[in-house]
C-alpha cells in the first residue's frame, strides 16, 4: 500500500476516489484510540502543527486541536482576535514568521478563497484547508462521508440532497465533489438567487425542496446567514422557511431511515424546523466524533512517516 | 541637431500608405525625410535592418504611468523605459494618478516630467469628471490646451448616463474622444473575476459579462444621440463586441480596443494557476466564447486597436490572497511579442493588420501625430524581428511592476529597436 | 520448519508457559498484528486443553507506536488494536511470530503500558533470529535460528497464508522459489 499521494489537503476536488477511501478507512482505524483510557499515541511525537484561524470557529478548531494532541503532535492555535493580524500583519508575513519556527503543518481557515493555495506556494509546511472563503472545507466533507458510511454501510448509490445557500457554501462544494467522486447521486436545492452559476454541470438543481428530498437517503442542510436577507438575495427568513425550510412534513418524503446532517450552527426556524433538528434522524453527535477521527487521519497521512514525511 | 539616420534594407510595413516592401528609410531633424528603394546615405548614420521589419512607431493607447502619486508602482521614467523595451514609441497615460489628472496644471506637470525623464512620447489623457468621481465635468478646454489628447475616468465607469451624455456633448467642442471603462457598478460589486462555472468552482465572487455589455450599449446609443465620439476601453466580452459592431454599422462614432490578456487567456487561468494574482485584473479574463469572439473582432475590423492597459503594482499589492490583491497586470514589455507570436505567426491576421492595430489606428482614433511613415511624419519607428525567440522573464522587466500572466511564455518575434524623433531610445542587446 | 514441527513447537511452548504460570486465571495473551494474533489464539487453545482455563486473547496494532526507522505512512490502519478486557494486575504474554531487532516489541510494550498497569509482561515468540538492537529478550522461544542480517525469516500460518511453516530466505527472493521450500527447510535445519 502506498503513502497518501498528496503533500497538502487543499480541497476534495484534487483527490481521487482511492485517496478519499484511504482517509475514511484510516479514520475508522484510528477511532478506537478515542475510546482508550489513555487517549494518546506517540506517532506524531515531535511534529508541530499550527492552527491559523482567521475566522472564528470553536468547533472546527477544537476538533483539530484534539486530533493533534491525541497523536502527540505539538499544537499551537492562533486566532486572529488576539494576534498581530489585528495590527495589520499580512497573511504572508504571519505565515513567514510562523515558518521560522519550522512547523510541520499549518491548518488554515480564512475568509479568502485560495488562501491555503497562497500559503502552499510560499511556505514549506504541509497545508490543510480548514475552510477558505466559499471554496472548500475538505475535512467537513470527509467527516460527513464517514458518518454516512457508518450509518448506511456505503456511499455508492446513496441519494443525497444538499439544501440551502449553495452560493456562499464551501461545505456544499466539498460535499458535492466527494459524494460525486464516491458514486453517490446528489441533488441540489436553493432559491434561484443562491444557485452558483454553472453548478448544474455538476449536479441537478431544483427550486422545490419537496422534489429534492423525495426518496433521499440523506439531507444536508446548509446554514443561511442573516446577511443574505439584507444583501438582496432573499426577501425574508419567513419566506425562505416556508419554501425551503426542512420541516417534519418534508422530511417524511425522504426514506424512512433518512439521515439529516447540518454543518452547524443551526438557525432554527430558518433552514430547519426545531422538531427536525432535535429529531431521531439527526446525526450531529456522530459528526463530532467523526470530525476528530477524520482530522486524525488527515494528520497521520500527511505527517506520519520517517523523518521528512512524505516524499 | 539630430544627425540623419538611414535604416537600410528592412521590410517597411506602413498600412497608412499601404506599403509593404523592402525599402530604406531616411530620418532627419526628427521627422521622416524619405522612404524609398536603395537610398544614398549622404553622411547619415546607417543602421542595417536587413531581415527586420520597419514600422511606424507603435502607440499604446492605454497605459498607467502612476506618476504623480504612486511612484512606488511606476514612474514616468520606468514606465517609458518599459514602453521603449516593448517597442512602443508613444504611450497615452491614463489620468487615475494621485491626484487625478483633471486640471491643466497636473497635465503640464506630467508633460514636464516626461520631457525630462521620459524615454518615449507621453500623451496625457485627462479626466472626464473632477476627481473621476463621476459627477461634475472637468475642464476639457484647459486640459486640451495643456496637452491632453482624450478624456477618460478609466479605473472607474461613468455610472450616470446623464453625466456620460454631457461629457460626449461637451467633448465635441474640443474634438476630444471620450474613453469609457464600461462596467455596471452594482452587478459586479465585490467581484474578483468573471462570473461563470470557474468562479463557482473557485468559490470567488464573479462579475457577469453582461455588466460590461449593458454599459457599452448605453455609451454607443449616447454617442449616437449626441454625435459625440466614444472609444471603448479594454473590451472583453462577446456581447460588448456585438454592440460595437451594430453601432459601427449604423455609422456611430465608436471605436474599441482590446488587450493581449483578453485575447490569449480565459478565466480558466485563475483555476489553472491556483489563484495566482497575475490573473486578476479588471475587466477580468472572460470565457472561451468571449475570447474567440474578440479574435474574430480583430480580424473583421470591429476592433481598432490593441492596447496594453499596462497597470503596474508593487509586489506587496499583488503577493496577497486573491481577493485582497490589486487588480491589474503589466503589459508594455509583452504585447508586441505576443501579437507577433500568437496572431501573426499563427496566421490569424497578417503583419500589416497587426501594425495597424498597434500604430496606424491608435493614431487615427485619437488624432495623434505618427502612425505613419509618410515624409514629414515624426521619425518614430518600431523595428521588429519576426524570428527571434525570447522567454518572458519578469525579473528583467524595465517596469517596476512584475505581475504578468505570461511569465515563462516563449514567444517568437518581438521588437529589437525603438526610435523616437530619429533617436534610437532602445535597442535589444 | 514444516507444519508438523510448528505444531509440536507451539505445544511445547504452551507447556512451558503453564509450567511458569500455573494459575492461568491471571494470564492474558496479546498477539502483535498480524501473525502474532493467530499464534496467540492457538496458544490460548492449547493452554485450555492443558489446564482447563482459556486465557483471554487481545490484538495489538503497533503502527502508531513505531519509531523512526520504519515507514509509517505506508502502513494502513485497518484492523487496529482490540483489547476488550482490563490488563491491570495481570500477567500479559505478548505473542509474536519473529523476534529480530526488538523494535516491534519495544513499541508493543509502550502501547501496553498506555492501556493499563499489568503486573508483569512476558514475551513469547515462535522464532528468535538474533540481531537485537535493543536490550530485549523473549521468555518463551519456539526456535532459535542463527541468521545473516540480510536474510529473511518468513512465518506462514494457516489462518493467514493457507499453510503452516517457517522459511529462511535470501533477501533477493521475496517469495520462496520453486523447490525453495525444500531449500528453506534445509537451511532452517542449520540452526540450533
């Protein structure tokens, strides 16, 4: 078996189905470490990982931190609220300063699409994209896939609906790539103002949520941000909920054992009804554990190895 | 007193007089004295240009020299050196300097600087409105008298149709062309590239081509209404080209320019280079269908000029995340070579047509001296070598700006000598 | 070693374990993946036959504990570690097929200690081929083999490879060549 053939994880789009499979299988294998009395293995001992989070995110950042610590890597988190970035330091300068400390990996979340690619061009460390602008959020898609695979036994042939603000969602793009590559069939649903141009080349699009969730094995609900109302995309949250909100009634059109995934945090009453959010189909807790496992797998595959890591 | 100079044995291509033949060119006192076969030297300095092409000096109708105000990006000295190294004998300098060139005093200052430091001719373009704010007209009479050859608010569109109408009307009194940067300001707000499948994949906000086309159509209809003269800057979309074609057919006084990057690249470049900021400019690189339409427009005459829209920036302004990067790339030192390698060598257009696009037509559009080698014309000459191969190397540019999407391209053909007023201002080593 | 020899060796090892640890209730076996696991299961069965008590068997995947001298990223983590019982206060017998440099056992020890506090840890190996790089020794040895460093000792087990046997191979031949099985046996007889 060969090593993971990529130096960075910048997105799902560049990965082959076999690469995705490798990450998911590795995540499965690593999960049991989280159940041990001593949740620590020395495999990444002596490796340094910097978490550079330009966008606030307790969830994703904590998940990465735990994954790093379980594997015995040294973890350093920089969130912009308390750093020199507030004083106007550029991304490049921040990265170069960090590089002087020789981190093996930088995990970056940033509001600009392409920021991880920018770092990869200018830094020596391995780069992991924890979310860049509206572009991709690969570890989110991987953990969603792991959750689906655990509950359904497979990804191939699953019918998955992705509903909500597609235009601004990096989670939607990463999931669309991953599910398509792994042989699932995806249906997209959003009001016309929130459909990215040309996306119908990648998956069918419908404005009717009833149509999208019909017979679905899983429904991924995307966050709708309040600013979209004032940005002229939508007239009101009420109208959005009436037409696109995931209600109990709409969920019944899906398969009986449908799974509901939401990248969180949820806007109850806007994209999802409370009863559905708290209902039995929700797999949010699974997603949290799988998040740590998937991030452990990514760290292991990119950094684990003899001195010098992958080729 | 400038010595007499004889360019001997070259192929003279002068579309203004439908000349394309092996001829000698004699220059004296800064003007063309005679063009003819086997001219006698009679004490002139002889420059052997055998196997080379001799053309009326190329004019870049759209350049940003950045001085006054942003000398960190470029100065009149470095910008004109870049022009000479690119085969241009003259540049038309856009007014979006700091302060904006909306007053005669600033125009005069630019011309004075050009007189002292400039290596090629500098023709300033004045602003359409005060501060290019798009509201009150600038003083066209004064600007023209001080030396402006056209008016433009380039960098920004003239958002108000009423203001554009007034500008077209008023400019008539001075025979000035209004050059518009056509961009509907709300459609593309916050956009960093062309809107389309590529911007969707990259997660970047895009500006639809329609945003340019609606303003181009507006300007052409206003030019028709006012009988004014409008020139469309850096045209990038097929729909805009269509509008120009229809306008010309109706007899409207509209002309158009196109840049090399829009002719040879598409928005796919942003993805292929993984968000490299040398693919970020305004108007953005568009879709393949737009690019092909522009090439057709070059061939059928809908497009009058190739302009560089040379927009130098500091390294700091470009070496950042894509959506933070400044818009613009340099172009003076690559345009001519690109034209020869990608248009003439591929037989999309012939050499005389290329010369017209770079020289004859820019001069005609703005009424500039030059663009011709008729006796009495300024002795501005661009000498080309169709065979020489060079790789584009930004590290060796004369310009302070280094951001170009053509870095590393190997181009066959390019300028080897630039002569202004009978003096050799640049020569390929 | 042929299949018969392997069976007799394992039976002898089981008796040695029983001799030293007559109270089987305090003993657990932990096989090192991958071939240590079926060996541990077989020993557990033999110990049950001999004593009436079958010790629990766990599996240890040491991939996450290797030191730098092995390439980690090429090892898939598919089976993982399964020790579904407490090892606190017990006698843990680590079972592996071949003892060579000792680095695998070092990793196994580190991992076990992260799992709990055994009373003692002992080591049982089918083959000890020498060339230790760490101060590690086995408590129960099936067969000692003098080998050259570049030779390879390959243990075959029915559960994994379809048949039982131990082969000594030269580094060039990754798989036993035709007739090599015989040569392998012949070479194996050199030892001890």
